[in-house]
């Protein structure tokens, strides 16, 4: 772009150079806007990853609890049935 700007400033009394400068300014503003948007999305992604990690930990703890209950449930049911037979 600098070569275009230099050539444009030498032609037509610099009118084209002014247009190019304005375009460069607009593009710089757009780059900054997109950079800010990217930073915000990166922060959202970090938060989502944190939530996912937390949910995975909860899920793992829940799975351990379920396996423990599945292992202990038959014995608990036998004791409950035996207790009911004694009372009944």
C-alpha cells in the first residue's frame, strides 16, 4: 500500500492519496474492531472451557457415586428384605 500511496500523491495533486489514506484509516479501525472481537471471543471460549471442565468433574463424581450404589444396592436390598421378613 505505501507504493500506491506514494504514486497516488504524485498524480492528480494528491486527491487519490487522500482517498487511500482514508481507506487505510478505515482498515486500521476495522482491524482494531476485529482484534477486540477476537479478544472477547477468546475470553468467552476460556469461560466455556472452564465450565466444561467443571461439568466433567461433576459428571465423574456422579459416575463414581452411581457405581458405588450399584455395587452396594444388592446387599442393601437383601438386608431390607430380611428385615421385613422378621417384622412380618
